[in-house]
C-alpha cells in the first residue's frame, strides 16, 4: 500500500511538473496574443508586437518590436517603433497590496508628420496614451526611462520637404504612481537630454501633477549651439526664409495652472545671416524677388541686433487657455504656441514675403 501510494504521489507530482512546464512555455504566447488583441485598435492607430519574454523570478517581462501605426499610413512611417521594452514589477510592493512597476524603452523611434490635412498628419492625436500604457503595464507606473531614442519630424507636402531628427534621446520620468505621491510630493518630474539638428545639445526639465484634471505643469527647454544652416528646410518650408550662416540658442519656459498657460520663448541668434551673395546668387541662383525679401529681412535683423555682441534676441510672450477637451491637451498647447510664437514672427515678416510664384525661383 505504501509503495502504491508513493507511486501515485510521484505520478501526480510528475503530472504537475509537466503541466507547469507546458504553462510556462505557452504563457509568453498567451500574453503576446492578449496584448496584441488589446492594442489592435486604438482609435486612428493600431499596434502589434512580435514577442514577449517572461522572467518570472525577476518579476519582469520584455516586449520585442512593439510597433504602432496610424491607420492608412505607409508601413515605412510608423508612429512608434520600440525594438526592446522592459517592464519590471515590484514584488515588495505586491506583498504590501500594491502592484507597482517601471518601464524602460530601448532605442525607440517616434515619427511625427505634419501636413495640410488631418489624414496627412501623424501626431498621436485621438488616442489616450496613458490608457494604452496601462494595457502594456498592468500596474501603477513609478518610473519610465527612454534609452537612446530618436524623434523625427517630417513634412512630405511642404516645399522643400522637411526631415528633422532628435537623436540620443535619454529621458526619465519619476514619481508617477499614486503610491509615491502619498508619501509626500505630488509632483512628477521629467528630465530629458538629446541632440538636435546633428550636434546641438538639448536639455529639458518638467514638473507636473498627473492627478490634476487641468494638467498643471512647469516646463523648461534649452537648446544650444544650433548651426542655423541645418534648419534651412524647416525655415524655408514654414517662413520662406533660409539661413546663410550663424548659430543659435533657444530657451522656452512654460507654466500651466488651472488651464491657463503662460511663459515665453527666446531664440538668440549669433552672427545671423539670412542673405549671402555667394550662397544665394552664385550657388543657388535665386530669383530677384526672393533675394530682395531675404536682403530686406537681413536688414531688419541688422537694425535690431546687439552690435557689440553680434546677437539678435527676440523674446516672445506665450499665453492662452489649454483646457480644450475636444482638441486634447497636447494639441491645445501646440495651438497656443503656434499662435503666440509663430504668428509673432509672421506678423513682422509677412510684408516682406515675395509672391508664391517667385518664392521658389
């Protein structure tokens, strides 16, 4: 009887081990299928992932080749590609009744596209990305890290086409979860460094309260040593001007309280040249109206710049409301910036612009 009992118990243990092995093998495929099903439809976007790797002993899992695409957009221009994403859950917090975790995105690429219509634009509008993040991370998120990311901005319908990149993006967002805010500070923080237009260093810091329905925040960005000629496609497409030389720094500070946004943007141009006889006439052979426009704009800059330092500084105040629930918070902020910043320069230079037919000569 004892031998039979031992054999029976051994058989049950063996069967249990086999079942656990099968479940362990099947679980990554089950999780991948579940997540793919959840992110297949995200408003005007859809997502997918190739694989999920589980490391249960560490309390972590990895997502391979996460891809988010705008409906109708070409496959070559996804909104997000994240080759490797690691999510780590805290066993210690789980033992205290809280499920908390951290996320790390490695070498992600985000592609923004501008255009004349909403169908041509790709900005992430129309999706609650916080809800989608909660699908990928079924826990309160303490911290998000981005390692060696890339952000692109393109416009395929402008003349000339615009293709700008922000590279070496490293970012950390901390103090996000309710658990952390209960310990004192209700402020989440963001710190980001990157390189723009090739080798111009960018640094940005932000404080914000994710629990506030108005989205209160403070934000500071500083970019230095911009080689202005590298921004020519952007300048030509959106202002009709191009740079013949010079460097620039850019600073912007924003603060939002109870739906009111205020702040300033301050570009500082050094040795700024909008008109160069060698570059504009001999090399690019621009039309006379275009040349007159750029020469006149250069004259305005020369009159306004600090002659002792050869700097041209323009401080643009920013103000407006951003509690437009229909447009969404990011779009509302962009609208205020566009009105305050872009239009401030447009009003000063519009009277100098050549007719559209002459702009491309």
